């Protein structure tokens, strides 16, 4: 029997979900199987030496929970890709962008239920062989073979493997979606509608706010999540609303709730790029990831900032959502009559103590499907972004998924 305190927490959580429009799961819910971490002192396999910023070794393993993907599974484990973001010091360091290859093992019967090992590091390279860098002041660009403009600076936030075996990475600066070969060599940029682009890039976030820009992504709030469906359809999701979608009021306060979810199709330059609306529970929140369960259902992380009081994984359904690609500007809050956003159903409230997470980091940003459990349940792997802090490990949690939130197709 649960303690009275635990019952009270569960009832309060259910009531809060009902009040804010969530549809709490009945019956089974996502359950924590176990967790592990990578110490912040760990070095990757990049071979880089020295410090990229005072106190930050260039080869330090950090921020790799920005995006996760599962390459394949085997009994009791999975091979994962994990992408670093732009590096330390909020874009003030010339960090060489990269992604990592990991092996995750899950054994509910073992004393160490979950373990993770770093296998390899792949450096992201421009066509000229030089590294993509995370420093915000690098405003140089180049054209790819198709004529798409590509920035020399990257802030990677999501990674997915394409059916071809190449890797697709979404990033926040342009924002952009870029294809690399399995070892990080540039292949091509996927076209993105101009309405999403930062029209006047600047050396820091302040220089990109209104009045310098009145349209496009907000500074440091570009393509935070990306998904590839079983049939190969690529979707990406902004962290926050576009500037033209009522993102900020006259004083620069965040007031917008409607984020655009963009369909890029199965190949670069798809003729019809659908756009759907994801409604935030609060303008103070943001989106951190997008993971496809099938062609219409996705998982996403919606969370607040340093307060770490709102961190939920939602299952969203796009099947009845309205295409808003022809709508130049969305309202900050209530949508026009007849415009339907994606539907949302809470899978797990990570901030609820009953979930089993003992210590909540500031940033939880990575999601991927993991190995199947001995009882047949699918698993969900969740990872943190430690911002390369010297005292903050990269954390991984593995949840068992209920049938209603399991992948299909």
C-alpha cells in the first residue's frame, strides 16, 4: 500500500493535469526502470587537447544529452547517437561541433540496472574539411552544391539517423537542418522556409532581438527537436514561437504559446512543407525534443527553466491538426476558430517525486526509444544536457512505456 503522502502527490498531479487540459493515462503509465550517468570529468575520443575556454577542456564530454537517437538494439541494449550542443560559455567559445556514439545496456534484474559507455566521437566538418564551430560570433556562411546558404556556426540540438544511414542534425542558429555522413562529413542542407530564418544574424543573442529582427526564430530558440517517422518523413519543432507569431510583447517578455511544427518530407526541398501548431502550457516553457512513435504520434519534452518545476513528456497526435503553413502570423494565445493544434496527452511528469527521479537537473533534452524489456515493453531513454558544467554529470533515465505510448510501424 502506498504511503498517504505518495497518494496525495498522485492525486494532486492528476488534478493539475485535468485542470490544464491534459488527459492523464488510465491504467498503465511510464515507469522508471533505472538510471546512470557519465561524469563531467570524462573525455571523449575527439583527440582534441587543451582548453577551448578557461576551465573547459576541448575534449570534455558534456552537453551530449542535447539530442539522442537509437541506431539499433540488441538483447539488453542499444547503440545510440548523442549530439553535443554549441559547447561551453553560451556560445562564447570556438567549440568544434561533434556527436558521440554510445552503447546503452538495460537489465532490470541487475544491481546496476542501466549502464552507458562512450564508443566513438564523430567531428562535424564543412565541405572544406574545417570544423563547424559553436561560437556565436562566427557569422561566415557558404553555399552547398544546391545553392543553400549554410552557416559556419552550429548549435546542434537534435540528431536522427536517416534511412540511408546518414545523420540529420537540427540546429538553432539559422535555424537549419543539415545532413552529414556517418562520420560527420557535410552532405547537404535541407531547405527551410524563410519565415523560420534569422534575417539579421548577430554576434550574440541581444543583437538578434527586435528591432534588429521582427520575424524568424527567437535567439537561441530554433529547431530544438526533430523526428523521423517509420516511413522516413522528417519533422522538426522550434523551442519557442517565431517572432512574428506573437512571441514577445513590447517589453520583450515572452507571451507567445503557439509553436510551429514543421514537416520537411522524406527528401530535401519537399514541395509541400506542412506546419502544425503545438500549444505550450505556459509562455515561460519551451520544447526540448521530438520523437516519432509512428506517422502521426510523437513524444516531446516541454519544460520550464532553472526553476525545474514543470518538466513533462507529452504524447502528441498530429492526425487532426490544421496546416498553418499559409498563415503568416499566428496569435500569441488562442487560435482562430477552426484552427486545430496537435492534441496532447501527458505521459510522465518528470518533476513529480513519485516518478522516481531523485535529483532534477536544469535541462532535460534528449529522447529516444531504447531496447525492449524482457516482459515485452518498449523503453524510452531520457537524457540531460549538463552545459559542460564541471560539477554536473550527464544523466540518463530509462522508462518502461505503456502500450498506448509505444512505437508502431
